[in-house]
C-alpha cells in the first residue's frame, strides 16, 4: 500500500551547488504515533497543472484514509465549483490572492474543519495554503502545514513547461517572459506573482503584492533594502508546526532552496555574478553561479517578519531535505513516507 502511495505521489509534480543544511535522516522523522480514533482532518492543495480530483490525488486521498481510518480529507477545488480544465487553467492564469481568498469562506463552511486541521501543499499549492493561514479570518485553525517543493521565497527562473508543452503553458510562459513586472502579468499570470528577481527588487516590491506580502517584505528603504513587517497578515507563528521540504536535485524550482526561504544574492553583492537579462532566464547558465543566501542569514528571519524565527526557537520549524527531483518523494520507507507518519493523522484533541 505504501509503495503505491509514493509511486503515485511522485507524479504530483508541478507539471506544468547549494550549501548543505542538516541532512534528512531517519531519526529526524521517525514517529511512534499509533493509529488513533479521532484523526485530525487534512486539507490538500495540489500543484501546478494538477486538479483537486485527478486520478493521482484521489488515489492519494484513498490511501491516506486507509492509513488513518476516519480521517476527513478535503482537496481544494480552485476556482470554486469548477471543472478540471478550469482548475488547470487557474494554475496558470488569474490573480493569486483572489484564487486563495475564495477558499476562506469555503473552508469555514465545512463542519469537519471547525476544530482545526492539518494542511499539505504541493509546489505552488503551498503558497495558497500560506495565504489561508496568514489572511483568512479563521486561518489560525490550520495546525501542521507541510509544503513540498513550494517556492516560498519565489522563483528566479520561470518553471519550465512539460515536454511536450501544452498550449496553455506555452502561452503563459511566453507572456511572463515578455514582461514579468508589468501590470498585466502581476494581475493575470500566476507564476509572475511569485517571480522574485533579486536584481529587480525595486520593481518586485512596487508591483508585486502576492509573494511580497506573504513574506512581509514591505518596500525598499533609503538604503535599497526591504523594510519588512509590512502586511504579512498574522504570519506563520500560530502554526503548531511548519514542515518545509526541499528536493536536493530540484531543477523545476530555482533556486530550489526557495522551498526553505533561501534566495539568490543580488548581482552587486556577488562578485562572481555575471550580468544577466530576462533572456537568460530559462537556461539558468548565469543564475546557477549565484551565491545562495539561506534563511537564517536574511532579515526575513533575523527580524522575524512572519514568525519563522519564533517557530524555530520553539522547535516548530522543520526544514527537511529529500533526495530526488521536484516532487519525487521516494517509495516505501522513503522521505515522504516518514513525513506522512510523523505529521498527519494526529489526534484531533492533541495540542503540541
């Protein structure tokens, strides 16, 4: 059963040399938790190019229910009441805040979620779940948030289309490349709304609202640095646990460790950087040479803009590395298998 679960999880991709942190180890994720009679509900937001009830997602839900008898699982359909083709389109086209905001009342209306739930976000789905946690009126009902390969600090290169590419993907990709920091792109192209070019932070902080506010970056001060503590909603420190999974061989999200709030160094701060233009984006020949700044070396953490430092000090922030490419989560006994055992299916009444 577990083997089929994680073979299937490997297909939930967002189809559409980084410094090493503490390596993923069996000891860090093994749980003694036994099956319980009242498991906490689970909310899922799928990745780019997928749908809430694709064959893979529905099979995954079935396996979770088998592992945790009685668990309530809600897979988010976005936009509300849409069909599969609309869902796939909405992953590329639209306003990110609106897509997430529409789920606030929907989640509030589900009786099974009233006493709290865990959440699992695949790739960009993790950003939308963060919006719910930070901005929805009852977002503080989210307990454990697990994100797989989510570009928390944005992408510095557009996510490539699948091979062969779909027309929808090609149109969105080309439109984003043509003008990522235009009013059109920031209103209509989902990827553009979490595209964070460290060499164009003034444009990003002026025109972007979705990712900028999720991370409470604010605007640029007189020294050209983000002011921080602007917006950010309630932040993330109300979560019981935040588990951010990075894939060590990820070439879909760049920089890959954006999944744990790392970012590239701006060109002027990296003496080895080469000049780049938007035309370089996609090949990443230049970008891959950039120095990566890890979470704890950034004002985002040091000044605790969204509560990550608070979570970390309370040992509730868990940065986990998984082997493999984007969304390749391993088989039985693998990385995601242990995470599922440790962070999903807790007793509804249990508080950590």
